[in-house]
């Protein structure tokens, strides 16, 4: 039996447990590798391909592949076949009430030369018995070539074939795997995203580019000011020179796969018509980078009209000059094109990640060029006759609801042994700090109908981000200070501890009232190397 080289390498790490697991499967198939060319530097930025539902349904076939050429960044790509060849990471557009049927064929081949920290501790528990026919709904090997999909932010059930990451493990030898779910008819309109969520390997796959956008239609019915504006979909990703990307190292940002200004590379070009408004929808699909988005004319930050955060329209659109987006955050806003001849740019103004946080400097994401014959993206929402989505209102917000439980938890880091690698923890007060493993028991047990206040502290000298699957929460307070306009979020920044003062905290109102979200799912830090490193916990929501 021929055993693939990566299997041998992995076996050296795992005392050949994985050879038993693979049962020779890796030797039987030679998955086709390859990803399409990504755009070159300094080109005009284009929206990803749109795949739009018709008659209440969207059917999509994806193949996930990888490619690593010498001296090039790793590619992990969601491929969609079109008549003119494969296209990477299209935007999925569905309306509330629509059904998504997505088939994923996993043909990943890339295995990094070194295992992620804590690999054995995390992943052995998920292995099926040797010789057992593989059922992706019973977990998998959870190796670098395993995968699954998380639909970040959607309020859908935590079930295999819908939005589960605890038992779903699709191997690169498995037949096509189907995801099938309904966007709830009362789902808010906005920008969501899909990405792999294989514990221990999420960083690698997302850094390789495996991420795309899902847009729930109807924003124009809630925010009429965006109707008819040219609509841009912008996805910021982060690539690391070292594909063992849980190790910090040189990295760059990309905008719709085009490198942002990096070393000698010139930035992408956003063409706009002078003085004309556009509707921008930006997803931060970086594994580690915090964005502080600004549009500058010369050196002057411009007003941006913020209409939605994390896929939910804000209650009142506001003018801002800077939008902070943690990894996984999304912002939707209106931008006015610069006057003709005016130098302008889209940048991230940098972010202070704390005394021990990684560098997160100012970076130019794109040069904005105002020209009368600009290549504008298509107008948004023209002639759309979807059923009216339910706009979130203050009545939906459990601001005055009876709080059924209060919980406190904290992010913490520690070196393993005296000089070992950093271990990452997310721990409920009163529980023992443990790195997450797939077999960890739920840290929180609650039931449908609960409305809980969670206070999340940061005991580490670097920023963390809190994300929970399946639900949104109301962002109520930072460091004990009430926010004047609490909004729905699914990912939130927990500031770094300065090593001297009290631990920074955020207070969130967790809304478990939706009966669709009964089940077991996860909450974690969305800095993906922290998540892979153990900064995650389970919650079990029992049916009412
Ligand atoms: Cu973190």
C-alpha cells in the first residue's frame, strides 16, 4: 500500500494512529490539485461572482482545493465551475425564506510540514474507529485536509448538513457532501460569510483564502438610502509567507484576492465616479488582522454612512469616519466618490493589539481613482421584488427582557511549561482553565428562551475577539461603560489588558429565544490561531 508523503509525516507525529484512521484511503485517490489565478497587483477591483437564488432556492456545487507553489502564498480555494472556467469564492445571494443547497467536494491536498501546536491534544478524540466507513456527520480525522463549512452569523440550526462544526468532518476522500438549509423567513438582511471551521486547521484553510460572502437580500427595504447605489462587495483576507500560519510571521492583506500595498507592490484600484455614492459591503476574512477602515481624500478621513454591522441593519444609520472590524466582522456603509483628480484611498488605520499583540500597522487597501467613466459595480436592489424582510426594531432587542442568567468568563494565555508554546484559554469563572478539545464537555448549558448577560474579561496582554455561532448578541458595555446605542453583533473586540489596571471587559446580552438554535455549538476567539490553539468552548442549548 502506497502511503502519501503527508500521511507519513503526520504519522511521525501521531505514532501512526492516523495510518489506521486513513485505512489506506489517502493512497487510493489522487485528488486533483489546483486553484485559479488570483488577480495581479494594481488592477481594478471587481466584485466576486454573484450566484443568486431563483424561485426561492440556490443550488451550488463547490470543490475545495489547495495549491502551494514554491515562493508563493498557499491557496485554498472554493471553486465554482462556470462555462468560462472555475471561479473562486463566489457570493451567495439568497432572500429570507430561501433554501440553500450547497454541495461541497473536498479535494484538499496541502499538508503543512509542521503540526499546529497542541495537535494531538485537540484532535485525536474526533477520530472514528479504524476500519469504520466514514460518515462525515460522525466527525473525521480532523487533519489538515479535513474540512467543513461554518456559515458565520446566520441564525440557523447547529446541525450536520446545516451549520455544525462539532461533528462534521469531510475528508478529501469523501464523496460530495451536501449542506441544505433555509434562511429563516424573518432573518435580517445583510452580509454574512462562509469559511471552514476544522478545529486545529481553520487558520491554515482561511489564510489560504477559503472564505466567501453570503448576502441575505432586502437591505434596501430596511435602508432605502442604499437602493439603486452601485454595490461593492469587498473581502479582506490575510496571507502569511509561512504556510504554518499559526506561527506569526510576515503577512499581507488582500482585497478580493488582490494584494494590498505590500513591499514593492502597488495597491488595488477602486474606480468611482466623482461625487457619486456607492454602497460598500466589507467583510474582514483575515485570520488575525484588525481593521480600522477609513476612506481618505488626501489625508482627510471622509464621512461614511454606516447602515449595517455583522449582517444586521443598525437601528439608525450614522456618519462615522472610521469603522473598526475585528477578524470576522462585517460593515456595510455608503461612500461618496472623490472629486475628479483628488488623491484618495481606502486604508486600515492600524489597531493597537496590546503590549504582547502582533503588529497591526496602517495599510493601504486600495487607491481610489475618480473618473467619469469608472467601471462601477452594478446598482443594488434594482427591481428586486423579494418579500419584505423583518427589520430589527427596538422591540426585538431584549433590552428590557428578564435576564435569566448572568455568567462571567475570561480569555487567558499561558506558556506551556517554562518555555513552551502559548496555550490559549476561554474559561467560565469557577471552571478550571483547559484548552478546548473536540471532546470537551459543554462549558455552558442553557435552554431555548433564555436571555443571559455574559461578561467577558481579557486577562491577556493582547486583544481577543468574542464570537458565538448561531445567534447574535446585544453589545451592551465596554469596561463597565454602557454603549449609548446597543446594536446586534456576532463578533466583538475584547480589549487587551495593560498588565497594570483592572482586566478589560465587555458585557453582552445573549439571546437564546429562537427555538431553531437548540443544540450544541461553540463560542471562541475569532483570531483563528487562538481558536485553533484552544480558545474555544461549547454551549448546549436544550429545547424548551
Ligand atoms: Cu484571541
